[in-house]
C-alpha cells in the first residue's frame, strides 16, 4: 500500500487544549502507525473564541458572522 507523503492539514483548529502533547494524543496518525499518513496540527487555535453564540465568526473580520451553526 502506498501512503501519501503529504500530511493531512489539520492546522488552525481548536483541539480543546493549548498543550501540544494533549493534542497529539488525540490524533491517531503516521506517528502512531506506519500504515497511516501523518497529520499536521500546528499551528492550532489556542481558544474557541471563533464561536460566538453558536455562530462562526470570520477571523479576518470578527464583526462579520460567516455562517450559522
């Protein structure tokens, strides 16, 4: 089986913690199993402030609500 060399891009997500070891522990990827592709999660969000009252906020223009969740 050929495993892609390009990692999965999971950057700029909120993982429930600011600790890289905690985040890495939540991801099962090529670092854990050679038959899987690696997942890149850094840089990551250090909080979930992008969600305000159940609505996603446009990070480039915080006054703009981009989508209802």
